[in-house]
């Protein structure tokens, strides 16, 4: 009986040592600087629990103070920045339709894109700078040539493009 007890003790001890070694290896790999996290989304919250950064493929539709603004024009994969009240304040991503890369910064309410850059492999790039009173400027190469467009607060547009008269 003594011999059976000794063999059983050795087997159990060896098994416990092997499991401990395997667990230590898994713990080391999970804390490695070279680890990769795979996920469809990540939400980063502030100290009050409010979502402030959303990474996703795709990201959710835009919010304004926790109320939906409707669906995005196209599913967007990337990063969305949210204000302290939860309103979307901007983001960066790629659209599933049109293959565009987009960077936006929104006003404090999350309803007006005050800065927007769009890059499209077929249509060039566009930069839009806008004020809440609807005045703004747009620099674009969308039609295959550079254009500069100014819009005043009554909606009147002034265009500057090659071989055209300068805006008043």
C-alpha cells in the first residue's frame, strides 16, 4: 500500500506541476507587450461611466445627447469621439460604401460637422470648414480639378476654380 500511495502522490504532484507551468505560461502570454486583442468593438468610458470613445467595425449610428440622429449614410468602421453628454463630437473611419476615409469634428451639440475631410480613391479629396450659422468654405478636387467654394450666411455660394473669375 505504501508503494501505491507513493506512486499516486508522484503522479498527482507531477500533474499539479504541469498545470501550474501551463497556467504560468498562459498568464505570461496574456500580459505580453506583443499580445493581440481581437474584437468587433471597444467602448472607453470616463469616470462617470459615460462612453467617450468608441472603436468599432462598424461603429453605431450617431447620437446627440443620447438621442439617435438616424442611420449613417454608410456603415463606418473606425473611431468615434463623444462629448461628456454622450453627443458625437467627431471621428475617423472608413465607409463601407464608396471606399471613403473620413475625418470629422462636430459642434458641441453633435449636430453640425464643423470640420470634415473626405478622401475617396475615385473622387479625390474634400475639406469642409463650417460655422453653425451655415457659413463656410470647401476646398475640393472632387470633379478632377481644384475648387474653392465659399458660402455666406444667406446660402449664397462663391466659387473659385481654374480659368474662372475670382470670388467677389
